[in-house]
C-alpha cells in the first residue's frame, strides 16, 4: 500500500477488515456519507480509502453511488487457488532447502498450535486467521520478498471466501493435518517433498471451498 495519511490508512484498514470478515458482505452498497458514518470519520479519507479498496479488487465504485462490495463466484475461487498453488509451494521448497532451525520455525509452530486449538473448539474464524499467518510466515522465512505483494492480495480473497463460507466448511481437521505434514517436510530439509505437500494442500483447500460454495448455491435455489 502506498504512503498515505493516517486517517486514510485507518479508514482503509477498517473497511477492509469489515469486508474480509463478512461484516460487509458481497453486494453491500455504501454511499460515501454512509461509510463515513459507519467509521465515524469525515468523507475525504473515506473516499481515498474506497479508491484503495477498488485497486485491491474488493469493491466497485460508482459515481454518486459510493461503493459496492464485489461478490465472488466459483470461478474466482478456482482461479485464485490455481495461481496461489503455482507460486506458494516454491517458497516451501526454498525454505526447506535452507534447513532452518527450530527457532526460525517457531512462528510456524505457533500458527499450527493456534490452528489445532481452533479446530478442536470449532472456532473457524480463529482457524482462518492462523492459517493465513502460517502461509505468510512460510513466504517471509523463505526470502521470496517479491512474491509477497502478489500473494498478499490473493490471501485477502481466500480469507474472504473462507469467512463467507464458514457455516458450510468442514471442521478443518484435514487441513490442520496437512499443515503439520508440510511443516515436517520443511523442518527436515526435504525441499521437493515440501513443494509437493504444499501444492497438494492448496489443491485440497480449493476443492473443499468449492464444495462449500456449491452447497451454499444449492441451498439458495428455490424449492421446486
């Protein structure tokens, strides 16, 4: 995100969090004044924040009509995970090949512990946040700095999809185990295995979310 004023940054972060968490669901429309009232801020920083959100692909701006939160479809989920699966596993392979020590890997351990607790307690929102942290830390530790801005925007979209489909996703047990398997390959310096497990995990996640999306779509169809 470019250098911006503190008020614009605050408006951007708060609106973005509301969109990603589902508090502002797809198709929500807000005039500038409505958004300003929602944030208890003036219209000027809100207007600039809306422009940033449009660049992120989260909203569509209409002259004199404010912003509309974009919906996501089945094809959006498929394409996003296809792109992420082509890029992210490279970071796992590079990180494993560096043979990091346990101190280096502690952020991954912490994220996995949070996922395990959240999975047992069926706290899907907490699990989703820990999942994102796990993937972010792999990229950070791998040194693939140029990949981060690309994936960060895609992570926003995958997190948003997961939050919108919370009630229809499974209990995350399979995904939690997949993270542990990936961590093990990284820990023992098995680069190619880490790559394969990471790619398989993302493909499985895509399939799980697509199944949840299809289930939601069927439930929304009028009964015959």
